[in-house]
């Protein structure tokens, strides 16, 4: 103990190692220094020998200057809130990288004059949704609802069905959000049933709009009724439909999930949605609808406070115009192809660790379509591998069920299978310890 303390190298001497000098240029000196300090602590307590300090520090360096590390999503939940919802497509990632430096987000390079911010992304959005005369983008779905409410009913009221007063997650509730921008909510109907007459009686001279909220994270069954957008559109005030998921067109596997194009065709004046759920793009909030309404939204003071950055605009446009993003690809997979992949993986691992391929039931997740089961397949491994897999690079997150670790393949790209197998091999070999 005293011996290792006496022979512990000095911080500056370790930091002079060329590999650590290069790392400081890549991820910044404070991170490198913290890693070295931690390693020297291990040296003082005798867990690392003085000669190994530099090597151990190099091995322990974080790969990026950000704590957000890549994860292979083997949970079987396609849009996983805790894993950042939708993963971006390759095209969207390339667009983000290109926009990361100086970029002409508000400049027309042909004329040299100022131009509408994000005009190509907005055009792509309007083009993708038949029936949308105009489009606007804000920071997330909640911002889209708040901006719509503030623009159409600030100082007045909005009418909403009691059964649609939903909590969207983390304790945040749509009704409180709407009221926070100075709109009084008039609840109509009961928890399970509401009729067009209920709405008609509640609408008065102060009503700015009727709000229709899609129950995207729960389902109500039994003696229920709600009023479809097509009927609400016969009322004397505009209908704002919060469809949540961001599905632009109907999807054959998600028959109960409303799409922006159908909802507009049914007569909604405005549709609000998230960009990072079923659309599969970056976090943002979409507002689609009548040109007169969208024009007013854009000029509301809150629009500036909810403005999206150039990286979001770049990723959104590439999601809309480029090849299908990972969420869309995941929704298109069949159990047969997923079983074949699971069997191949299990066969490749079984000499090392008990591994088998099993049919699995996956879910859309935070993106919507509650109750929809996506037929999938998984590789089953011993549960003890869950922690070392999460600690690996890339981290692999599966789900523990029935005492086994399920690595569900629905949200894993086929090109990632070899990386998944390699991660399992490393996890099997990882020494048990505080990091695992
Ligand atoms: C997800 C969701 C929201 C909130 O969207 P965020 O992008 O998370 O802000 C609002 N309404 C509905 C119906 C939703 O499903």
C-alpha cells in the first residue's frame, strides 16, 4: 500500500503520454484528466500497478465528449423513450453532419438574400402530406399543441372531451399544457363517452377551437364512444387534432393509428404531431393544416421560443425525402425473417454461452399504437449477461423476462447482427466487477 503510494506516477507525467495528448485534442483535456485521476486513485489503492497506469487510463477513456453513447436497442420496443425515441436514418445523420457547420438555413445562396428559415424542410413536409396547405415545425409535439392553443384561443376557451384529457408522460398533461398558455378548457362528456351535441353545447363566442387528442399511450374498451374529426369539423370553430405519433399516411400494420393526411381530409384545420415517433425523424413538433392558421402560428411570439435549430431541420427534411428510416424498417419486418436472424445468432453463440432463438412479441412503444403486437423474434441468453451488455461499447439493452435475457431483433438492423454477436462475446468474457 505505502509502496504503491510512493511509486504512483505524477498526473502530469501520465498526461504526457502521446495517446493521452491525442485524446485531449479529440475529447478535451478535462475529460482525459479526470480519467487519469481516477486511474491514479486505483494505483494508490493497489488495484493498478504503477507501470500500467497509462495503458489503463487509455483503455478507460470515454469515446466521445458527450455522455450519450450509442445503444443497440434489443428491447423489442421500436420507439423507446428512454433510448431517445426514433433513431435517425443514415440520410438524416449525413444531413445533420452537413448542417453542423455554417449552413444557409436563412440565406438564399442564389441571390445572396435572406430567405425563409428551413424552407426546404417545410416544403418537404407539406409535400409529404396531401391536404396540408402549409406546415410549421417546433421543438416537440407538446410545443406544437401549446403554440396551436396560444394562437387560436389565448384569453378564450377550447373544448375537449373528458376522455381525451391525457397525460403524455413524466407527469406532463395535455390539459395543463393548454391552460398554461392562457386558454380555459371546457371539458365535455364523461370518461368513456362523448357526443357531438356535448361539444355543440359547449362552444360559445369565446371558443377558439375544439381539441381532439389521440389516446396514443392507452386504450379504452367496452362501453365507449368518441366523436370523430369528420363530425367535429361540422362545428362552427376550427378543429385541432393532436395525433401524437406523426404518422403521415395510414399504415397497414397500425389500423387504429390516425394519420395526418386522413385527419386533414376529415376536416381538421390543424394537425399536431411529434417528429420522433412513427415518422422516425428528429425530436420536433409538426403543425400541418390550413395556410391561414399556420400563417398565424408563425407570427405568435411563442413561435420564436419554440423555434427548431438547423440540425433538426436538416434531419427532418432528410427523413422525409430520403430512404425509409429505422422505425419504418422495423415496422416492416416479418417474424419469419426475424426468426432466421435469431437462429443464426443463437447458432453463432451457442458454443460460448447457452443461446436459443424464440418467437417474441414486440411493441411500437412511446410512439403510439398501444395494444398492437408486432410479431418478432429474440435470442435468449443467461440473465447475468444483461449488465455487462449494458456496460459494453456499443451498449446493448435487451429485456429480462422469465429469468432470461431477451435480445429482440425487431428494432435491430440486420447489418448490426454481427456487432450484436461480438458484443455478447465481449460480455461473456467481461470480468465480473463494479462496472458489470
Ligand atoms: C407524444 C405525444 C405528445 C407529446 O409529444 P412530444 O413530442 O413528446 O412533446 C402529445 N400528444 C400526444 C397525443 C402524444 O402522443
